[in-house]
């Protein structure tokens, strides 16, 4: 039963770790460009 439980939640753990890794990567690669006009969307 222990192995079934840990195997089930390994996928959630690895998915969460991958999401955090990708968020950090996106944040680090983003370049702010203050010379551009901000996009405005009218609903």
C-alpha cells in the first residue's frame, strides 16, 4: 500500500516541481522594455 500511495503522488510532485522550474525560467528570461507602450484591451 505504501508504494501505491507514493507512486500515485510522485506524478503530482514532479509536475509541481516542473511548473515551479518553468515559472522561474520565464521570470529570469523576461526582459522589461520601458520604451514600449503598454497594451490596453477594451472589453
